[in-house]
C-alpha cells in the first residue's frame, strides 16, 4: 500500500499520509496484540529467561530439545567459566556448533565464513561451483573461526560446506559473488534495522531477502542484543539469535554487514564512555571486541577506536558508521562530538577517495531531525559536524549517495535539500521487528512516505543497474507478503 504520492498536491499528501498512518497503526496493533504469543517491545527489553523463551517460540514452536539446550547453555554462560561449562552442555545435547555459519565480508572475489564451536577446533571450508571446488582452512584451532575464501570468480553462484578435522559436515550454505565494478550487471542489496531480538525469529522477511536474490544485507542496529551491560549477558542474547532456525538459514546463505545502535551498545540512548554521569563508566573496548567476534564485518582486524567500516560490492561502496561508542560526552553540542575526530577524519577521507558511482552511507541514528527533533542524534549532538559532512557530499561528482539510518522505528524517507541544488534522501527502515514508534514526522513537507512501527514488518531492497551507461538505483520497501509498499527510482 503506497501512502504517499510525490506527484500529488502537498495538502492532499499530508492528509493521505496522516490518515493511512493512523489506520495502519490501529489495524496492526489490534492484530498483533490479540495473539497470545505476542511479545511486546517492553518484554523484549526485559531479558529474563521466560521472556526469551517466549521470543524463541513466538512464530514457530521450537522442539523441547532446543528449548532445553538454550536454557542450560544460557546458565552455563552466566555461571562463569564458560570454557568449562558450555562445552559440557553442548556435548550433552550433541551440539557441534553454536548456531550455524555466518557469511560476511563479501567481495567480487571472496567471502568469509564465521563459525563458532564449543571448543577450539581446526576447520576447513570447501567451496564449489560448476567448474570445481577449492578448500580453505583455519589458521589455527579456535572457538570462533573466520575463514576467508578467496580467488573466487565474480558474479558466480557457489555452495560451501564447513568441515571438521574428523571430516564431519558442520554447516552448509550458498552465496553469489557480486559483479566487478563497471560490469553493468544488475544486483541487489537489502537494508533494515531494529530486529529487537523479536524479528530474528520471524521467517517471512528473511526468507524473502534470500528468495529475491539479494547479494547481502546491511543491518543497522538494535539487532540481537538488548541493553546488556556485561559480556556474558551479551552472549546469551547472541545465543538466542544463534539457536533461531530462521537466523541459521539466513546467515548461512546471505552475507551480512552489521552496525550497532544504543540497545546493542549498552542501553537506551547510551553513547560514549559513560552513561549520564562520568562515574557510570561504559566498558567500551569490551563492547567493541565482543561485537567484532559476534558479527562478520569487514575491517574488524584493524586497530580502530570504533566499529565503523567500509567495503565495496560491485559498483556500490558501503560505509557503515559507529554513531554510539565514539561520542564525546563532555563535548555534546560541539563540533565532532558525535562521531569523534578519528572517525570523522576517516569518513571524509573515505568519501573523497571513493571510486564507486553509488555510496550507501549508514548511521545507527537519524541524519535528519524530522522525527523526535533530533533526539539522541545529530540534531542535539553535532549540527555543525553534520553540515560539514553534507558539504563533503556536495563536492562529490558523478555519484549517487543514499543515507540510511536505524533507531527510529517504522519506515520513512525524507528529502534533504542542499543550497547547491543537490538533494539527498534519508531512508529509515526500522521495521524488522514490528515494534512501535517512529514513522511520521510532524512536518510532512519533506517526507516521501511513512509507516508506523507498530506491527509494520518490512525490509528495503536496493536494485542497482545501468541504462545507456548511466547508473541507476531503485529503492523498494517490501512487506511479509512480498507486497512492494514503496518504489522510488533514482
């Protein structure tokens, strides 16, 4: 259902978006909350075993053995001495891997397979295509292995298997390498945010991302961890993710790129080195290191004060920022207090050196201030720094830059008009968990569309291609029934 028409009169658009927003929110709310298995956002924040089991069973009732394993493994992680207790639980249940494989770091010639085992293990990955197979091995025994599979062919379908030292198949999946830059071959990349633990267990959206042949997916925060302030607590939330059959299927077949927002980082509206007062210190380095182990992002081995990174897929450069851990709390409202000096310098350099016709630039929180008046984002932290970055974007020639954000729930898009006549669009697709909030601004004059967070389940898909040697990209917002709610051709 399209609820905003860019060609209609502004007054008509305002009336249409307001009425549709209200009706959608009302219908979704009553439909979801009447379900006895419904898990609210407040419950998702809770973190107790009873609620996490409810999340695990909300969309598909899990076997008793899965529930028992998660319960005992969770206790082992929280009980300390994980290197002793967790392997014993896994052995009891015959578990050889924590979850399945997770693909990431996709390029035209390589992919990296992440896999976690209860104890240190030597593993191999066998990659096959129509022309034959190649074998790659881990450098040494580890509990979390990242195995790079390189020297692959561009724009090619592959299958792979993860093999133990005992020649047992531990995980399997498939992927497609992107075309090389300048090849003019079309491809797709999916984007979304705000699973809030819940959405990792609902099958329809993630199945559609895979079915529609998206090469990879950008995940923009509030994903599997919710307000956990110690490493063991973070690990039990990630364990809940990893026992999800939905996530296991998805992560083994669609490479992901993940950035965090406040709930992944430490808790609601948190950022920087402390929470509210300097004496409430946040163990930032612990949070960063845990994140790098639990996801499969590019450049994770680089020495950086932050989890930001960039990579290239075909003709598209992906730049994902860290809008949480690099904040300078005591300098709020001043230049570079939001991204920090180091990340800002890196971003400017990366943008200026980009050779890609498309740039996807994402942050955990909103670029514009249209929803919540910039609460906990650029508008209340660093307006001057934001304008400085916009001016860098203004200087880029022959490039299409799309801005993406998470944090605010619901789905929305806003025009950002620049003095030189350029225009950018910020897309927010915080609808991977169907949780309430966000969507509609009080001023609709710059808004292209709006969907309420409450009960709206959708992901975005970007299709890239060339027409008469001119690059183009199409944005689509797609719901669980594969209805294209919005389509914007750029």
